[in-house]
C-alpha cells in the first residue's frame, strides 16, 4: 500500500487535561475547540495556509488570543491535527486510510494553492490521483473510508472516482492483471505457477459496504462484459462474508436491541443481494438460492424478496442436492428440526412453473427427466427428515404426496423413507400408520423391496396383506400365460404343417384317414384337459381371493380386539405364501396335468 510523507520536523504535540499543546517558547495565541478537544496553537504558522482561519481572525489584533469553535470539522480532531501539523512542518504520513478525512478537513479550512502555493489540498489531490486511483487495494480502502464522511466524499467526487477506478480494473482481462489482490480459495495457494483466476476481484470488493458494493456490481452489469456466472460468484462471496451462520440462529443470547440491529443490517444485505442476481438461469447455484431462502425466514425479509427467492430456487430445484435442502427450522413456533415448509414451498412453485409452460413449447422428455429428478431428490430428503422425532405424519405425507405420480417410476425410495419413519416413531396410532402407508403403491415396488416389505415387522398388517395378495395375483398371471400360449399353438398346429400331394396330384394337408382320426382323438383329449385346467385355475383363483378376504377379516378382527404379535404375523405370511406357491407353482401344475394324461391313457388302453 502506498503512502506520502510530508514535513520533516519532529512531532512535539502533547496532551494535558484534554488539551493538545505544542512544545514552543512562544505562548499560544490561537485556541481552537473541536468537540471535547482543545488545541493551543499559534497564528503565525497556521493563518497563512488557511483561508477559513484568516477570515475568522480578521477582526482580532495580532497580540490578542482568539478562541474558535470548529465542531463541524469533517474527520473530527484527528483530521484537524493532520492539517495543523502540516502547517507547522511536522512529519505526517498520508495513506488510503487517512486520505479522505485529511482532504475533507483541508477543504473546510480552505488550504488551497490559491491561499499559498504547495498547500495541503493540492498535495493530497495529487497523491489521490497519481497513487490511490492507480492502485487496486488503495482504491478499495479509500472507498471504504468514505462511509464515515459520505456527504463530503460525494461532494468532492472521491466516491465516483474510486468506483470508476475499481470498475476499470475489474474489466481488465485476467492475463493483464499485474497488481496484487486477495484470493484465499482452498487449493489456490498450493499451486506454484498459476494464472490469474477470472474471479480474482470478488474477495477484495466484498470488503465494501453493501451500498458501495451494489454501485460497483450494477455498474459492471451495465457494461455486459462479464458473464452472469461471474456476477453471481461475486454475490456468493459477499453473502458468505457478511451472512455467516445465520441459519443456526434459532435463539440468541444477546440483548434484544443488538439482535434487532443485526437482523436489520443483514436483512438489508440479503434483500440487496437478491435484487442484484442476474436473470440468467445458472448465474447462481440452486444451493446458494436455498441458503438465502433459509436465511430469509429468520431475518423476516419482505414478501417480494421471499417470493422471488422461492421462484428462482424452484426453477433450479433439480440441480440441488439433499444436503442443500437440510436447513434447520428457524421458526420459534415450529418444533421440527428441519424446515419442511421451505422445501414444500419450493416444490409447489416448481410444479406451478411447469404447469404454466405450454406443452408445445417444451420437450416432454426434458419435463419428465426434470420432474423425476426432483421426485428422487424429495424421496431422498424424506429418508433424512424421517429421523426427526418431532416430525408429524401430516407433514411427511403432504410433502410425499405433492410429488405427482409421473415423478416416481418406482416407490423403492419412498418405501425406505416410510420404513425409517416407522422405526423412529414406533408409537404411531393405527390411523397414522394407515395414512402413512396409504401413499405407497405395491405394484411400483421392485421384487427385492417387496420381499423386504413382507418381512418388515414395522409395517401395518393391512399393508402386508396387500403385498401378499399382489404377489399372489402376479404369480397367477405368470402361470396362466404359458398355458394359453400352448393351447393356442395346439389349435393352430394344422396350419403350420406343410402341404403334400396325393397319388392323383391333388394337394392335401398331409394327413391320411388314420392320421386324421388320431388327430381328432388328440384334439378331443387336449380340449378336455384344457377345460379341466381352466376349471382348476378358476377354483385356484376363488381360493386365492377367499384367502385374501380371510386374511383381511383377520386383520380387522384382530386390530379391533388386540395387537397381533410379530410371530403370528410372520406365521400368517408364511401360510399365505405357502398356499400361493402350492396353488400357483407352474412346475406342480404341469406335473399334475401330465399325471392326469397318463391315467387317461391307461384307461383308454383298458
């Protein structure tokens, strides 16, 4: 950082009872009071360089002690003392940290070159133009100091000149950046030979006040030189610097006034950041939007800002991860550990967004892929929040049901979430269990998951019965389809045989009289076997449905009278599965048909 040294004399100012005096053989004849500080000075070195003091002392004689009050001095006593030391020729150092108050005080005292050549104002302005504005960090530090004297800084053009200098350097191509900058990203310092990153400027600019930061960002956006993603990265760096750990603040031990003051400041920062996010999708990440949305719940931002955040986050919801949805609830009335309402609001906005779009304007495959990605995200999120002891069934079911049917190809992930919830909440009522498992569709479970669900002792018995009945019905269809196919082939077997010609050259079906008779007998036999198999199948289905009804009746009767132990439940499951296997096993049915056929052959032989 650059600095300017003025004067050569040793500093001889000293303080005695809140009075600043100068070691000198000449008695003081100028008394200047600034707030609570009093300066005992001399007219001879100060008046020739200050037009203001010349005018104020014009009515007094040279030997008279003149008392003055300069309570409106910009920068206070420290800035005035720099000007006084310059008049005495005492050595002072001017840098980006004290330039602004020194220049403002010198301007008030009218220490211009028109009063005396080489005066204080001229030297400060030359240093500001040639050194401060040419440097990167000097411009930022100088701009930071203007927040204490905003009106004077704006009037003297300090703010505008610093902002222009910063913007000019930000728009410089990275290969041409030669000045030092702050960049503390993980892994960057370990590289020996690295090029200048595109976002090299974001960390230094984030040191500014939110209003000054906004001026710079909006000016950069107006040039359309930098991509929206780079603007978004600058907003992300600023938010991480000024809004750390807000999501953890559910209750604060500090005083009410401090908490409210801090919340008001952070609320302004958040609302300003949201207003600066570029409209381009992907300019900021979905995780960043969700984090801002979570913070907004605690800070109580305006409804407009919250609505905008929900909208932006919902558009990019499929890009989010489960960890980016896991924010603790900040509501004092909500006992849930996780903020379920936040995720539900974003999900509902996501569905409304797709409904507003005309079906002809979007690719259906893109829509299906997007909504199914969101469905998997929500089911994975439910598996995590299901471990919350205080999560009510109503919120779990509402969030799960909000995902449309097309958003889930399978219900395996949803089953896992329900299973976890039942384990963590063993004291659920029968009605709550029924409502929870009612969102599960048995036909959308994979065979492995269905096998696990049948043995899951936490599932209500009614759900287990439905799973068993579905398995039984599926097995019945599997054994029926090959039989029908064989019967169809048998009836159409004659059409597949090659045509032959008899001794007279006439075309025939290749069957003589004896073969034709044997064929007729075979057809009658096969037809009788097919009819008997259909009767057996019909009886099997009736027995299966009767078994399912009996099981359901047992569930109702036992649920009304007493709880069924896990051993009885497993015995019912095993009995039902054994019955289904006995009735529907294709191998056993084939053996049974073959034995019937052999018995029929013996009787015919007799």
